[in-house]
C-alpha cells in the first residue's frame, strides 16, 4: 500500500482505540508525562531526540533540577549548560535550547506559544517537537510523527515508501492526521503510538505474538516486519584520526576550546593534530612526520613522557574518531609559554569544563592523581 485511498477506514477507527487501550496497561512511568508545562515537555523532547529514554531520563532530571523554569535556563551560563549536556552529543541542540529559552523568557515574557504553528517559529523547534508540545501541553489535535510512529504506521498499514523521501513523509503525515481524528484524547493517543513503537513494535524482534494489532497488521500478515519501514541506507561513516598531546604541570592540565565549526564546537579538549592516517608511533617521529614546529614541538621534545600512548575511539552519527593520547609533564621553564589556544586548568576547573565524552573517558581517574 502506498496511497491514502488504500487504507481501511474501519481499521483506522479501531487502530486509535486499540492503541490507547494497550497504552493504559503498558505505559512507562516517566516524569514528563505528569505535566502540562510546555517548558518541561519541550526539554524532554529535545533531550530524547535520537536518545533512548534510559539514557535521557537522568539528563532530564539534572536539567530540571538546575533550571526549573525557562527563565532559569535563559539566565544560565552557556558553559554550564553544555557541561550538563555533556555525553548526549549533537551540541548544537543544547545551544539552540539556550537561545530559544532566552527568546521565550525575554521576548515572550516566559510564556510558550500555545499552538503548533506558533511553536514552529521558535529556533530549533521542528515539526515533531512543535506537535509534541502542542499536543501534550495544550491538547491540540496534531499528530507526532517520529521514528517509532513511522515504524508502526509502515508495518500496520503496509506503507512501503522510503521514509527518507519527501513523498513518503507527506504520506505518513496525512495518514497520521487521519488517524488522530479518531482519538478521543489526542495527547494520550500520541503518547500511545510512540510508546507502542518503543516497546512493542520495536525495530528488531517486535513482539508480534502478543500484539493487539496483529490481525490488521499488513507486515505481520505478509511476513514483512523486518522490511518495513523502508529506509535508504545510511551514508558511509567518515573515519577521522586524532593525535592528542596531553600536557600537565604541577597538577594542571592544558586544554583549549574548540572554536571552529566542527564536531564538539565550544567544548574543550587537548592540543590536537588531525591526520589522514591511523595514529601510531613515537611522539617525536609523529611530529617529524607531520612537519610540526613551534611551541607544540618544543613541549614534546622538552617534556617528559609520563605514560604509554592510550588509544580510544568514539563513534558519532556519521563519523568515527580514532584517537591516540600522548601524555607529557612540562617543565616549569617552558610552562609559561603555551601553544596557541591552550590554557592551564586545575583539576576542579577541568571537571567544570564541557568536554567530549572521548576526553571525559580519558580523564577518568587522572584528575585525582
């Protein structure tokens, strides 16, 4: 099936009722489901974008504790906000979160727009997030369409269009609009279909045998559960190779802020050289091979290497960072002349800086020595 005329209207009516009934017995007890506060609903949706609930819940609780209202978030220091966000990735979302909080707190006097169309005017609020806030906070009859919803609709109604295409997105949104018209409470229905996709109609090994939609599910009837939804293959993962030079002096660590438009912008890491090949080798030969000069070379040549090189890998959405950390103690006579961008930080200051998970993991246990 690929057009709205193919869908069975009787099944659509039963679909909403069945999902809500399932939800009442299986829903998880999550804090953002016990509020109509648009700020907290917005916060939860931004955190949970491409983040599992189990991972996102502690972040949500920490953010609510630190910034109970949108005004509190607007007044936050961006470095502190990024530090709380640390580990979730997609740091542009955290920055958008901060900027939007400022707009709501200042321009809108702390009051969120109360309609889907006006919510879309906020920076960083897309169609899904706007629909979620409008539905859960204000009861507007607008469907949420996320990855879970795509999967449920594709399987139950046999939609075989590639969900990465504009045509397919229009088809799914149109179907979702039809379905929500049959829901007594649009907010509960939206929660139900998302929850159903998260814990019943899962991407791998969906629980078809105990599924209340089994008899009307096209994917189950035709054995296509693993073929739907249709999605184009992901782009190849880009390999990147980082040499990190970790310098310390009397307990201080030299770090720098990443200011270029790249991964981890506005986060802190160590002196870095990126290459086109897998990191490896002795520091001096590495520098010679890279043709580096200046203070970085001086620190490596005059510093005392204090540990064997430490390899680490971090997988991002479309990149794989393969890193190798070289650690040096820098003598006092040269510690005052830092390579470009680096600054000395004491352990407590290092802990307070927002850092990529790759750096956090490397520093684990090292700041207490």
